[in-house]
C-alpha cells in the first residue's frame, strides 16, 4: 500500500519545522516548568517564602495557558502534518511503537489532569497536598519525555533494530541516553526562559532574588544541555558525523547550523551568569528577552541539525525521505516507482511529461515543489543531458544502498548527493522525469549552473 502526495507550495518540511519547533519549545517548558515550579513551591513551603510561592502560582498560569492549551493543539498538529507529508514513516512508527505511544498517552492524560488540578486548587487544599500534585505533574510529564525520546532518537539511530526488528533494540538506541540528558537540560532552559517573565511581576525588592534563583536553573540547564549535546554528537555513527563535522563535512548548511547551536548555548550561559546571577537587578526586559532568544535559538538550531543529519533518510538506513524503503530499491528499479505509487493515475505511455509529473510526485515531492520551497524550476539545469547525468548518479547511489546488508551503513562521502534519496525506477521513468523537468525549465526560472 502507498499513499497520495500532499501538494503544498511552502513545502511539507517547512510546515513541519514550524509546527514541530514551536511545539517542542512549549512541550519542553511543560516538563522543565513542572520541575522548577514543583521545586519552587516546595522551597516556598519549607522557607515560608510568599514571593517564591507567588512565582510558582503565576508560572502555573503560564504553564496552563501555554503548555496544556497551545502544546496540546500543536501536538495534534504534528500528527496531522506528519501524517500528510510522511505517511509511510508515521505508519512505520505506529506499527513498531504502538504500545510506546499508548504508554505515553497515559502519562500525558495524567499530566494534563494534574496540571488542571494543580492550578485550580491554589489555596483550596493543604500546601502539602498541593505540592504533591505538582510533583505528580512533573513525574508524569518527564515520563512522557522518557517514552517519546526513544521513538524520536530511533529515527536517526535505529541501531540493532535494523537487524533484529526488536522493540527495545530500536528504543534504547545509541543516542537514547545522550538525547535524554540533552532534553532534560533543554527543559530546564525552557522553564527559565518562560518563568523569568512572571518573575518580573514580583515586587521590586523580590525581583533580584527570584532572578538569581532562576539564573541558577539557567546555568544548570545550559551546562547539562551542552554536556548532553556533546555526548549526542559523539554517539552518532561516523557516516552521520561526516555530514557536519570535520574539515571535509559534506553539508555546509549543517556546519553552519552546528555553529549556531554552539554559539547560542554559549550566549545563553553567559547571559544567565551576567544578568541573572552576577547582576540580578539588571534582569529587566532587554536582558531577559536576549536570554529567551538565545535559549530558543539553541533549541531550534539543534532540532534543525537533528533533522538535517537524517538526510537522505526519514528512518536512517531503513526508509528514505520519500517513503521508499532501502529494501525496495532493487525491486523498484525493475518494476518502476509507479508500481509502488498506487495513487498514480494511468497515463498513455506516449505522454512522457504526464508520466514524469507522477514520477516527480512519487520521488521528489517530499522535498521539492514546482514553484515554492526548493523549487525544481530554479534548481534543475536547463540542459536535459545534465539532468540525465544527475539522475544516473543518483541511480548509482540506489545500487550502493541495495547492496548493503541489514544494519550496514553506506559511506556518505562516497555519494555524489548525500543529502538526496537515490533515483529509483525504470529507464522509461527516468526519461519521463527528465522530460517533465525540461518542460518546466523551458518555461523559465532555471539556470545552466543549477543542480537538482
């Protein structure tokens, strides 16, 4: 079975990035905020500190409004968008991790109920009971991360699962623990970034104390994030590291993204030390805004780097970004890509351009559009012979993948186009795709120096 293509001008990847990054920022605040708010209220009860208790109370309102409302809605949005742009990948995740998702949803329900109870019972139940509800919220939120982290990291480093197909081999994969440490630190950073704003509403006398208190969380979060990131980077297979590390890095865009990751976490750490801990009286709108931007930039850049290092796969060494399985390459080269695309309309054999459009939709539409993001009009060469040479090189890449044993990784440096899935299909389909691209470039928009 195969799925139809969702034609969106801005590109499915761009839309997914917008929805996913905004969601993970909020969802990690939901986790880190649960920890920091629970600790803050616990300390306020022990110290009889009304200012810290007020900080926890104001922050719980932010948590409810942003996390349980926007977070829940954007979480549904991720499923909808991912299901439309990568249905084969979502189907694979559900088949392999349906019980993991089910467990996570149980924790999520407990998390939402605890959050609502927590906010609704301020000053209505005993302080001890209220603190307990806060800790129930945090534990359930963190356990959601524990489950989801295994599924997310599986996409990049499936590990022994490629050979065994076993649930736990894919779940506890090589980057599971580094990513869990990294995301724990990020959760603290997100909590600080969000909670600094309600802290600014405290009395003038209390603000420096609260800023310094949150600054300690920010420094811890920055250091834990950095340690987790470096551990995550070191745990990646060499074939993945070669994309963005070393003098011969294969993807310049990912090299720049890594640079942004490192500098933004450094900026967040320095801003926290200077304005929140050393000079807490200066923690006003501009310094807090700068810290928030640095923290968000670090997280967003890391997510972009993590997604980029999966190229040309959506499940590394198993499924390409267009939904074609590595194991299918040989059969599809014989039978044609349109034998897999059951949604494709039958067109007369002599209508090469119409057939090429369907081949484009089946193989290229997951990343390229006609006129929008990564427009094939702008990227394709004008000379059809150049297009042929590119497609033949990509076809050879497919042959390399087809020769691999399960669990064996191809050397990305040996590929002419390490960021693109191979061309898969028959000679007739390749000719049709060239004709379709030529019909587009004939309308204008291509350059002779371009490349697919």
